[in-house]
C-alpha cells in the first residue's frame, strides 16, 4: 500500500541512485582486486625465479668445489687454462645473479609500496561506501513509505555490499601480512647476500661485485639522463698511521672513510673497496660540480671527526666509455690533484 504523501518519481530516483552507488562500489572493488591479483602474481613469479636462482647457485658452487678439489689433488698444467677459464665464467655468472637478486629486491620493495598505496585508497573507498550506506538508509525510509518490498530488497543489497566490503578488507589485511612476511624474508636473504659480497672490515662492496653494481648503475644512467660520476678515493698516509699507531688505528681510519662515504652519499650509490686503501664510489644523476661539493664536505667531515685525510679524483661518464676507462680517469684526476697540491706546498 502506498502512502498518500509519497512521491513515486522521487522513489524511482532513489532506486536509480542506489543502483549507481552499487555499480560504482563494485567497479572500484573489481579494479582493486585486479590490481592485487596482478601484484600477487608478480610476487609469486619473482619468488619462483629467486628459488630457481638459489638452486642454480648451489649447483654451480658444488660443481666449482668439486673442480677445485680435483685441481688441488691432481694439478695438470695442460688443463690449467680450461680450469681457470671455467672458474672465471662461473664467477661472472654468480655476480650477475647477485645483481639480479638486488634488482629483484628493489622491485619487491617498490611493489610493496604500491600495494600499501592501494590499501590506503581501498580504505578511503570503504569509508565512502559506509557514508553511502548511511545515505541509502535515509533514502530507503522514504522508499518504505511507498513500497515495503522494494525497501527490503534494497536493505538486503546494502547489507550484502557491506559484507562484501568486509570480506575484501580482510583479504587486504591478509595480503598485507603476507607482503610483510615476504619483505622480512627478502631483508634476511639480502643481508646474507650482502655479507657474502662485502668487505669484512669496512662494509663496502668487494671489488668484483662492486664493479658489477657500478656497471648496472651506469646502464641505468644511460637509460635516463646519461649523468654518472665516479669518485676514486685514497686514504692519505695509511702506512704512516699503521707505523705510528698500529694496525688497529689504520683499520679504524679505513672504516671511518667508508662510514663518511655512506653517511653523505645516497643509500643506493655503490661504494666499493678497490684496493688496500683505495675506494671507488658511483653517483647517478649528478654532475662534476655536484659531486665535487659532496666530496669536499666528506673530506671536511673526516678531518674534523676522525683526523683522517683523503685524496679524491672525480670523472664524469663519457659517451661509449667503459667502467674501467671511467675509473682510470678518476684515478688520473686524483694523481693530478695530489701533484698540484704538492707543487703548491712551500718548500720547508
């Protein structure tokens, strides 16, 4: 029975508005679910690739260990060339796996950040949906005066939509927990990986894997604006420090250099121990002037806080230049600065 004070046209408009709200909410949720599914598939594929890579690495390590043992027990000069070539090839593959794993970790972090952003948007969407439900309740009161059956239908739909959103929210929370666990596992694995490829004393990259990291950053720079700078850093007077104060003091000076580099460079700028008292750092997206100012600040910090001096040579990546050529130019720049400093020092 219709109430004499109700407007059928108004009731029809309310029904249309409720249907539109429902369609909008469903479309939002479908998009979010598709995004989450794609992200989960990416993560699963990445985890599968990681597992395969780890298996390949273990098999390669076992093969190398067997070859090393055989070579040690029965060295054959005629086979030395083949043995060392095989070992070098395995090391190159291992280094490439390491770089790929670091890239995968970076991608995973970026994917997690995107998922967190989606979750935040979904939360806002749920809040808007709750507001829609409240408005729908008010509208349904007017519908009830016209058609009790229609009102019950819309109430059922509204409750079902709220239940669907609650299920989706629980799914997002579960996915967030899974991502957090995967992130912890990635962090653990990356820490183990880094321990295997960093210098025990200073925490900088070992030379081989550090050069590989620099090569990847150069490739990244060439895909971008092409700007990349390498700094060749030499601790001044390490031998004198060791002779005067002992090797513990020399070790402390080396650690201070890397600590200052890490504190003043970006977290993703590779820093490697190139030789006994030599370090190389790479920076993308900067020019010589920017890098020069950065290293002047590092020198001042080291002198002030640790009474340690460094000499620095800087070179910017040129078209078609290899990493070895770039490092050599930075080394040459360091030698020129040293000679210039010595020439300008008054004779005693």
